[in-house]
C-alpha cells in the first residue's frame, strides 16, 4: 500500500529516500563516534588504574619513609648518648693524664738519681758483689768494729790512719746505701702509683676505642638510612610525576569525551529535526489524497441518504429536517 502511494507521489518518494540516506549517514557517523568514545573510555580506565596504583605506591613509600625517619631518630639518640659517654671518658682521660705524665716524669727523674747514688756508692770499692755493696747490716757491723778497734787497740799511726780512712769510706758507702734504699722505696712507691694510673689510662683508652667503634657503626648505619630515605624520596618524586601526568591525561580525555558527547547530542538533534522535517513533508504530500478519498466517501454516503429521502417523499412519508436539507440543498446550490 505504501509502495503504491509512494509510486503515485514522486515528492514523497524523494523525501523518503532522502530520509533513509540521512539515517544511514547518521548511523555511520554514530558508529565512528561510538568507536572513538569506547577507545577513549578504555584509555581513561587504564589511566585511572595507573593513577590509583601510583597513589597506593606513594602511600606505601610514605610509610617506609616514616619508618626510616623513626629509625634515624633512634640512631641519632644512640649516637648522642655515645658521644656523651665519649665526652665523659675524655674528661676522665684529661683529668688523669696530667697525673700520669707527672708520675712518669717523677719516675724517670727518680731512676736517674738512683743511678747516680748507686754509682757513687760503688766508686773506690774493689770487685765486690752487688749484694755485699748493698748489705747495710754488714757495713754497719764493719763500721762499728773499726771504731771499736780505733778506741781499744794500740795502733800505730799508719794503722790508725788506715782505719780512719776505711771508717770514712764505709760510712760514706753506708750513707749512700741508706739513701739508695730510701730512694728505692720512693721509686717503688712511684712505680706502684704509675702502674696503677697506667692501668687506669689503658682502661680509659680501651673504653674510648670501644665507644669509638660503636660511634663509627652508628654513623655507618645513619649514612645507610639517610641514603635509603633519599632513595625513597627520589622514588616518590618519580611516582608523583607519573600520577600527575595520568591526571593531566585524564583531564584531556574528559575534554575529548565531552566534545564527543556534545557532537553526539548535536547529531541526534539534527537527525531528529531531519526526521521531523521528512515526516512533515510526507504529511503535506499525503494530505490532498486523504482529503480526496474522504470527500469521495462522504459523497457516496450523501447520495445514499438523499436517495432514501427521495423515496420517502415519493411515497408521501413525512420527511425530517435533515432529509429535507439533503433534497433541497443541491437545488439551492
């Protein structure tokens, strides 16, 4: 039926063909736009995932940085404690080192004096054993015997002179030996004190060395931790740069998607407008045909009703007002 009507009206057929061509073209454009939109949406999805992954990585790195900072703070507290310990050790060393140096110098000086006295005590004496030279008891008895001999025995002048010289010699040696013994006691006392403070100084230096090793180890740990923190900072900067790039790309994709959506809406409105225009054109071309068809149908109905009214009038039946109008309307026309 439609084909008959279109074949009967060239304008309607042309309008329908134009409408079909426009619809086909719009569908092709829509397909291209949908493909581009799908590609952009998939790309945006991958960018969002990349952004979320980067933000997650940044959060993890921030946690590692905070943990590293805490360890660095702890190591710095340890380092400060060891430095305070080293400071106290150095103060002890400085306080005792003066005593150590003083005792060392006193010990050296005392040793020199003892050698001098020992040399004097042994001068003028024959080859006697060292034990005899330092045998104060024997020398004391010998001196007492000489003094007794001088006082009790009858001696010639030469014998007396020899005994007096010998007495002086023994007295000198005895004095020297007593001085040596006294110096030896002093030397031993100084040596004992020196050994004590020397042991203390060695202990201080050992403690200082141990603390120095601990400080060196802590410093090495701090250097490693600081390098680790800097590496984490660098890694975070790189990921932040990537996240910002992804955000910029997402913004660019959103701009393109908005442009595509705007274009789709514009094409949709244009297509709808074209369809309305085609429909209106078809309606305009179809209206005279419908009017003619309806007029024909109305005329047939009017003729039928008029024929019925004429038959009634011929048979002498009473006519209604509408039937009279049907009969006389044409005559008045």
